C-alpha cells in the first residue's frame, strides 16, 4: 500500500474488508496435531501462542477492524476458551474453567488481554528459539508493563544464552531499543517493526 497518497474510498473499503477477513480467519482457525504427535500438548501451545501473536501483530500494523461485529466473543483455539492469569511467582499459566468472552471494551483493553494471554502461554513453554517471533512482537508492542518487560527480556536473554545466534541477539537489542525509546518518550508510531529489519524470526 502506497503511503504517498490517501486511499480512495474503494481502496479503503477493499483494504478494510481484506483486513477484517484476515482477522476472522485468525480467530476461527482450528489447529490440530497429526496422529503421531497427539500427545504433544506443547506443540499445541506453541501453535496457539503464534496464532494469538499473529492477531496482535495484525492489529498493531493494520489497526482495529471497522466492523464491530468481529469483536464479539473469541471462543476458538486452545487457550482462547479459558481465562488465563499470569503468576510471576510461579511463571506458569493458570487457566481457569469456564468460557472466555473476549468482548472488546476498548482497543487498549483488547491488546492488554491478548498480551497477557500470550505471555501466560509462553511461561509454560521452554525457552527455545521457536518463541523468538512472539517474544519480539510482544516486546515491541507491550512496552509499558514493567512485569511484562522483565519477562520478555529474561526469556530473550535465556534463549541467547543457549543459542548465541545473531538474529536472536538482534531481536533482543531491538526490544531493548523499543523500551528505551518509550522511556525517553520518543514515539515510534506504527513503524515499530523497523528495528527488526534483518532479523529472522521464523
């Protein structure tokens, strides 16, 4: 999409529809394990944390949906069915019984709930490079919560300690740069991902 001119009405409509359809697909996707890995619950959690991260990334880069109907309860996916709390004493996720009605009261509340769920799931998983992308995205968008900051930086440092690869180091430095920019009240707008250029987050 060109940034050199405003979008026409038809282009804006096309963009909004495409963006909303993508979010609906991310909300409703059903992820299942192959039969030979049916007991690998950790793989389901990795898949779910990446699905939720994709939703967060979509919102951060392309904004909130124009059609409020797609904000209604998200009740699909492994963890989206249950409220999750993050306990810093145990660094474990604590799903509670009962359906989760993720109704958006505000864009900020929606983001905070999503970030909390992502971190809660990550806290149940070992610190491996497969979580680099979720950690980078959350670290880049959730830069006000000190508890989340510490968790993200510790996980990134642990991953770097175990696999001192250049892309892991650059991801950690990019997140640290985002935190410093926030502390100095230096707004980055919607181009927060620029610091991540050249980083392989696969």
